C-alpha cells in the first residue's frame, strides 16, 4: 500500500487528533526516518513514537506504510 502525498486542505485550519492546527506546512518526502511506536490509534496515528534515525539507504518515493496487524 502506497501512501499518497496529501495536498493542503482548502482552509488554513484542520483537525488533527481533536486539535485545530493553523499554518500547517506540507512537505514532500525527501528523507526516510526510522521510528518505533507502541501502537496505531483508531484514527490511524502512531502512538508513543520514538525517533530511531535517518535512513540514507532508502528511496523516499518507494517507502510504503506497513499494514496494521490486528490482535487475534
């Protein structure tokens, strides 16, 4: 599954995790960051994310989101 680059919303404010954000800066992927996280939220956000490092060996245009693994 490939994640499309999201375009800026029509309004300058949008809702992320129940908080209205203003002056959002949208970027195109140019680097790959490796992170660890505890779980996915119901809104498909990563919870308790920990930065591991940058990955120079990966092409950002070829990176895909790993599918969510649901508990049995």
